[in-house]
C-alpha cells in the first residue's frame, strides 16, 4: 500500500517543502523506524507506547503520522498478531490519529488531520478488511479498540466506510456478532451499527437479515425496557433506522416479532419520569410514528402497509397506552404528552375504524368519566404549552378530515348555554358537553381581554366546518346571548367571531404589540375560521354581510399598514369569497357591489397585490405537507426532552411560532391558492359582463308625426347598431382592464400574462361566435337548397338519358326503313324499266350445300377412324399383357360389346 506517496505532498506544503521537517516530523519518523526495524520486542513496544502518546498531542504529529505511519501500523496489525501488546498499541495509536484535537499548540491552519487521516485510511479496502478481521481476535481489548477505531472512522468518513464494508464478505455479519459479546463491546458495536444504518439502505437490509430485531429486543429486555439507560436508547435508535421509510422491514417486524415487544416498553411505571426514561419513551413513540407512516412516499405499498400497521396497533391496545400518556397521565413530561397526541392523530388519519374507536373511548373512573374527545378539547383550551395545543389540535384535524359523520356528531353538540353557564368559571367545563365546552371557550375570553382561549376554540371549530355545508348551515343558526342585557338580544356566532377579530385589531393597534400572548395570532386564526366557513356557503356569506360594518372593517383591515402580510392576505381572501359565493340580488350586497367597493376603497391593483405578498411570506412558503418532527438521536435527545424551554424561546419569533405554523398548514395554503384563482376569474367575469340595467329610451327615438314606418325602422336600426358597437368597445376595454389588474403581481396569473389582450379577444370572440352562428344558419339553408337542386338535376338527367335512348331506337328503325325503302324503290325501278329480277337456281344451291356437307362428314369420319385405330392398338397391347399374366382374354371380353342387351336389362332393373 503506497500510502506515503498520497500524503507526502500535502504534508510538505503544510510544513514547508518536501525535504524540510519539523521536530515532530522527525520524532514520529524515528519512532516508526524503531517499530518497523527494531530487533528487540521490548524496544518496539516502548516505541509504540511513545508513538501512542505523541500522536494525539498535536495536529503536526497527526499529519506526520498520516504521511508515514499507516503502512507501519497496518503491517503490525497484519503480521504481529501474536504480540497482543503491540497490536493494542497500534490500534490505540490509529484511534488517536483519527480523533480531532480541541486545543492545539502548533501553528494555526485550516488543516484537519483527523479528517484527512480518516479519508486516507478508508480509501483502502484492505485496511477495513484487516480491522474487521480483528473483531474475531481472542483478546478483549483488541476487539474493544477495533470497534472504537471503526466508530471514529465512521464518524469522520461515513460514506467511505459504508461502501468498504459492503464490499467485504461477511463484514456486517462480524459486526452483528459483536452484539452477543461482552457488555462493553456490545454497547460499542450497537453504537457503530446505529451510525452505519442511518442512511445506508443496503446495510439496513443485511442487518435485518442477520436477525437485528431479535437481538435488539433481547438487549432491551435485558436492560429493563423503558427504565433502562442509554443502551436502550441506542437500541431504539437502531430499530428506528431500520424501520424509517422501509416498508419491507416493517412488514418483516410485524410478521415475525410482532408489535408486542415494542408496546411492552410503554408499560410500567407511569409516575416517575427520569430524563433517560423520557428519552426512551420518546424513541418508542417515534417507532410507532414510523410504523404509521408506512414507508417512503414513492413506495406504492406505503398506504396499504400504513393501514395494516394502524389496524394491528389498535388491536394491540396502543390507543389506550397513547391516551394514558398523552391525556390522562398528569406526571408525564410535556414532550411525552405531545408525542403521544401526535401519534393519536397519526393513528386515526385516513382510518375510519380507528376514528370511530377514538370517538367511543371514555376516560376516567366512575362516576367521573367523559369521552376522550372532551378530554383532548380540554387540553386544547387549558394547556399552557403551545406545543401541546398544536399536538392536541392535530388530533381534531385528522379526526374531522374527510369525516362528515364525525363532524356532524361534534356539531350536533353545539348548543348555547344559559347566561349563567356562559359566565361560569372555566373550571366548570367538566360538566359540559363537547359543544358547550367549545362554545364556552369561544366566548370566555371576552371577560379578561385575552383571546388565546378563543383562538384555540376557533381552530377546533374550523376543523368541524371544513368542507361540510351541513355543519356550516347548522352553526350559522347558533345565536349567543349578548354579554349585557342593555345591548339587546342575541347575536349570531359568526358576528361574535368578527367582533373578536376587530377586538384583537384594536388591542394590537393601541399597544403597538399584542397585549396578551394569544392576541398575537388571534387575527390569522379567526380569519382562517371565517375563510373556511364562507367557502362554498352562500348563506354564510349572506350572514356575514347582514351587518354592514363587517364589510367596512374588512376593507380597512386590508388597507391597514400596521397589520401583517398574512392578515392582509387572509382578509383579502375573505373579501373575495364575498364575491365568488355571493348569491344575493339585493342592491349594495350583491357580487358587483362588493367588487365595486373593493375597487373604490382599495383599488384592484393594490387588492391583488395582497395575494402575492401573502404567498411569498415565510408562513406560506415554509408550510409542509406533514407535521414536522425532529429525528431523535443521541445529540438531539436532550433538547427534545426539555421542550418547555424551547417553546418559551420560540414564542418570541413570530415566524417560528408553533401556533402560526399550525394555523397556516399545507392544506390551508393549497386551499387559499385555489381560492385566489377563483377570485381573479370571478372579478374578470364581473367586469366583463356587468349587471344589466333597465334601459330608458330617449324621447327623440319616438316615432315622429308623419314619419313613415319604414323610415322609423331604419332610424332605429342605425341607432341600435351604433349602440352595439359602443357597448362592444366598452366591454373590450373593461375586460382588458380587469385582466391587467388581476395579472398585477399575481403568480397564478401566468396564463393571463401570456394573453395580454385576452379581454378584448373575449369580446371579439363572442361577436365572432354570433356571426359564426348566423353564417352557420345561412350555410344550412344553402345546403338544403343545394340538395334540392341536385335532386332535380338528377331527375332531369335521367329523363334526358331515357329520351336519348328512345331517339336512338327511332333513328335505328328509321335507317332500317330507309334501306328497305331504297331496296323496294330499286326493284320498282327495275320492274318499271322492263328488266327481270334474277331468280337464283335452287338446284344448284342444293348441290353446293350437299357437297359442302359431305366434305364436313368425310373429315369427321376420318377423325373417328384415327381414334378407333388408336384404341385398337391399346386393346391389343393390353390383351398381350393379360396373356403374359395368365389371364383368359376371350373370357374377359365376353359380353363387353353386347350393347343391345343393356337397355333391356336397365329397364328390367327399373321395373324391379
């Protein structure tokens, strides 16, 4: 192995030229020479001990060793296996060469010798094979130091080591065998396998084939399950690496080991949670989460595997364990409760049976029992952790997604409470139904000015109303009593929500910032509820516009420079819904009136720019299809176990606020983008086809005294044609203006940008369509006339042909008569001139005919004689042949020529 030539050039550039050497360089060189060429074994061991101490001391020593030391030490590992002490020293020295030095005394440079040494060592497949062979050595420390060396090599050069191990026969098998070694080596081998399987799918398959699942759960059981230490954490991390995005490994686990060993880790003590136990339970919950994902997104079997895993997990009572950890257990840390709630959300997502199972669950003990959904709603309304609210809200989001029956069930409980109950203490909600508790949460914030609880309840209500017209109509009928009797009677729930939206705006504008923690995101949450509520529901639009100040407030909110980009955009979307879902015919509240108000108060250009600004905001661009979860590793476990502190810090940053991230999720972003396109198209349609007005005929268009009807009609026709031309021109300019405005800054209007004159073209197309229709009608008439004329022409052609044939027959007959007449005239002339007509000689003609007949008969007779001669020769030859064969020819010929008897015989046979 020519490792020196690969490394010397770079070392020379670091220390000077190739011939120069520092004191460290020469010192390392002398030690390597003693190890390589020493005679006495003790001297070689001492040199190895000195080298072992010198290499980790400085980067210069590591660089020098990398340039010269690998061939020497690898030779020791290969050829000096009997000298255990020398082999141990070589392994420790190699490990020191691959370990980064935190504080160095040498010259400052950008060189990282540990990384360079790792890269150099991992390039040679033989070196990795040599190290793997040491794992079967009898000496404990040789195996231990080899595992540590491989771990250090993997940390610095993971891809190289993974590729090298895959090319070595039984490479992974040797590492798997280390899991059955003594505890210290087993733990190091477990850590090494964890690093190896993070990204390498091929290694994952081999590890599973070597019985990884059985060995992992055996170690976990041996270490005490969730109560175990970091070894259990490493086992679970290795298990998660094998299951992540790998449907085949999940199927293998389900059909061999099953999920019982996994779920048994969740059982046990639920009152004391140490940090390590918290990490271990989080790792198990992550495993359950991976099983419910089902595999990689591109895997066609992902969905089927996911549904199967969910069904099996529910049969194994996993829902009970998750509800215990996430809802019932008051001693569980916040990270555990959050992860358990997220797993509940994953468990019911897209699985009707699991949704029904959750809806039927009751928690607590008699007589204090309540539905599980009520308990989860209470967490949403009461928890002090934003992350816990997001996780609990995730449960309701997945419960209501494509579940109209579940939405209707929850909406049916929305019954307003009496005035006394509405203002009851918040703790009394334990005696309320789900709907009453939700309505209580929507209205309880009014007394203390903090809208956080209202926002959380509004988020749940938005899930209940999403894509469900029946629920929207039902909730529209809910009316709340006024907080003070002097303010009048009850008001619709929607109007109360708009009132809270305006209240949050006034709080922010007065203080310059939110007066309470919940008011910072109150506007986007309430706006989201209203946007979902009005979508596809004309009666909700009508209810919203029943109060004139609502429209005025929305117009001001869109124009307010103090509001955020997200709030302006959502308010603009809400205004657009008042246009596209507006079925009103009342003046001032119809779609055209709303569009005119937007044009006058905001301006169409400025209005559509709000959409573009919102789509480009960080809240919209960072939305992900699924709830983001950080992968649990050794490095991230401690931070995830202390999620409360993280929440407090993140709440300061509005862009990273979990509440805002939960509100503007991926599905809602896609929904808003779709609405934006509909709003633009509807605006163009409104301004291209404005509402027809009643026309007043001017007095001068009345028919004048003495004016003839024809002249009056011509004058009216001229006026109408002039008016039509003016209208077409106005429509063309109006449509073009609307499209130009809608195109301004809108990313979704790229198609309009490609057609800058589409408005004028649309009007022209409509005119052309009318002209085409008229031309088509005229063409059909002409086609009918053409068919009729062609039929008549065909009839006349047939008649002419028949007449022509008759004429030809008459002409032929006439010619024949002419010839006969000419012959008769010739004979008459001959008779009149006294000449006789020559009479032919009949006897002569008979003689000539007889002679000709005889000639013909003679020729035929000659032909017959020739044929008879040929037949006679054949008969003679046949007779001679028969005589040769011994046959009696005379006997065979008897009766053959007797033709006279045949008819008689035939007649006799016929008579019989």
